[in-house]
């Protein structure tokens, strides 16, 4: 029985109610309409940290949305843990696919979450997950059990690529100084099998415009005689993968570090059912790069995906028209040692060359981020593994994830700190999708496991010093 168990049992309803209040504020960083809600959320986070017992909390302005910073420094001899999370969420669209309103959290049982899951935007990514840290911290402060100095840095722009976090981190090296960064913004294999995320993919995100004739044209009068930007764009997109689903951009793979066969064999030991995977997505088969397994395709291999495409007539009925322009948004997930700016340039040069005469192509770079891989032979990993082993009864498995948290690379570069990614979400929790949810089991298990991390990390830190 772990140390926090009784406290969690007694306070479970309050923990859920408080998270509900946080989730109810629509903190959508991508849409400037929600600016006031963003500020209200930052204040809510600040108040929560104060109420949890954090001795100094402030809202730090940035050129964008503010960072909520808190610190609770007890003893110079203690190691310092910096908790990172984000209070912003993805837009909830498409709204009509939600079974309950995205900012009115409710608990519903599911096959995977028989004890119930909280359905709402941000429930898992990342409000539910960073709030576990606030409650774990509250428990430790109340019982005078903290053996680490703790700092919190909860930002409001993660879902739009953390454009101002570099600015903030560069100016606050001293404030953010730490021995390890602790993040719950990823997932684990299942509620029976915890895992620790040891890698994140990088990202290069671009927007493309293909420009044809100076106006929309009658598709009978002009059809066949001028380039149709949508025809052209789709052909260009199709050419970006070859018959083996390799990406055709020259130089794209040049810096990819091939993972050794030994390491791949080790990774393949993680429990995974392809049948369940297909069933959960209602697809007959998976699809991807030749020569790699599903888990490899979405973690150790780079990808290129169209995220959206538009242009021409999409309203009701038929309108015969050759559009003047076509647009798309494309993301490329990157792996070590690919550099997002380099990849963006490779894409731009290649894509612009693909355009036939009679069209013009504009490639606009959006945000990017570096990939990250962390070693497992360090005391933070060991502490996390011991904490999971105690609360789940099985050891955690190291696993590289396909998602991106660009700040993790920046933390290492600027602060020289390693991050330990203790995620409690599941892939099936539908983050970024309609009906996002977070298991009540997962929420409470996080609150139970995190205090053990602090305890074990401090012990290992101390014994490492002598
Ligand atoms: N928390 C996610 C990233 C994530 C989720 C990593 C699950 C691993 C497992 C984060 O909020 C996110 O969505 N990141 C974005 C990148 C960002 C630049 C918009 C992503 O991965 O698309
Ligand atoms: Mn997140
Ligand atoms: Mn996200």
C-alpha cells in the first residue's frame, strides 16, 4: 500500500471537482477569442498552487500567454525537481462529434475505463495530467513529506508550438535551475502496464499555397487548358511518398540515426496487439513505411502527413469551377538527428520545384521542434520505475513515443537538464479528438505515484552524493 492512498481516498471527490473547475474554462491557445479565458486559467492555476501550499507563485508575462511559475524551496541540500505542464488545450472542433459538450466535464464508464473517465477537452492533455502534480504536491506539503525542492512551470502555448517559451527559458536560467524536469504530458501502454516515455519526435509544420489563374474559372470553358491548382497540389502531395512509403524529399533521411537491430528487438518486446489496434480504429489493415512495424513507424521513423487540404467549391450541390488557389497544411514528424529548420528548407526547395509551369507555390513554415531521446541509466529513470513498480505492481517499460513536446529539447539545451516523462494517459484517450477523456483510475494513480517519485529520487540523489 503506497503512502498517499488514504489521503487520496478521503479527498477523491474534491480532487475531481477541482479538476472539473479547471477544465470548464476553455483555454484554447490557438484562437484569440479565448484570450480572457486563457488569463482566467492562468489565474486558476496560480490559485491552485497557492492553495496546495506552494510558498511562492507568480504569473510571468511573455510576449504571448503567461507562464505560471511556482516554487517551494525547502533545503539547499535537497534536489530540485521542476514540474512542467501546459494549461492550454486544443480547439474542440468538430463540435458535432462530441457526445457531451467539450467544456462541461462528465464521468462516463468505458470498456477501457470501467471505473469511469472524465470526458472533456483537456481532460488528459494536459489539465488532468498536470493537476495530478498539484494534488500530489498538496499531499506531500500537508504531511510534511517533501524531500525535494519543487518548482512548477505551467505554460499556456504548448498546443501552438510554445513560440515564446524559448524566450522565457533563456531569460530565466536561474529561476528554472533544477536537477531534473518532471513531465506528465504523454501516455503509457495500458492501465496494467505502465511505461516511461524515453523519446519524443520532432516536428516541422508547413502551410502550402498553390496559385493558378487569377480568378476561379468556368470548368467547362477553361477545363483542360489551364493548370487546376487542386489537381496540381494533390499530384505533388502524392509524389512525396514512393511505393514503399518512403518519403521522396531529397536529403530527408540523411541525418536519421538508424536504430540498431538489438534495440529494435528490445522495443518489440513491449506488449502490443495489432488486432486490438486495428479493431480500436475500425480499420482492416495498417499502412506505413515498408520494413518497419507499427510501433516503429510511429516512434523511431520520420513521417510526412497532410493535416488539412482545401480550396474550390465545397458547399451544397455542384458548382462547376476551376479554383484559382489550393491550400494544404503538412506536418513532418522527425527523429534524431533531424533538424526541423533543415527539414523545412528541404521540403520548401523540393516542393517549389515540383510545381508545373502555370502555377506558383508558396511554402510558409509554421512551428517546429527537435526530437528527443533520453537515456535510462540515470537516477530519475530509476526513481520513476521504482515508483511505478510500487503502485502498479509491475515494472515500467521504456518506450519511445510518436508525439512531440518541443520544449523538452530546449530544456536540455538551455538548462542542461534531462526530462523524465511520466505520462498517465492512454492512446485511446482521444487527445486532440472529439470525446477526449482521462480515466479516473489514471488521474488517481498519478497522484499516488508522483509522491513516490519524489521520495525515491531524493533517496537516490542523496546516496549518489556520498
Ligand atoms: N501532450 C502532447 C504530446 C504527446 C502526447 C506526446 C502523447 C506523447 C504522447 C502535446 O500536447 C502535443 O499535442 N504536442 C503537439 C506538438 C505541438 C508543437 C503542437 C503534437 O505532438 O502534435
Ligand atoms: Mn500535451
Ligand atoms: Mn496536445
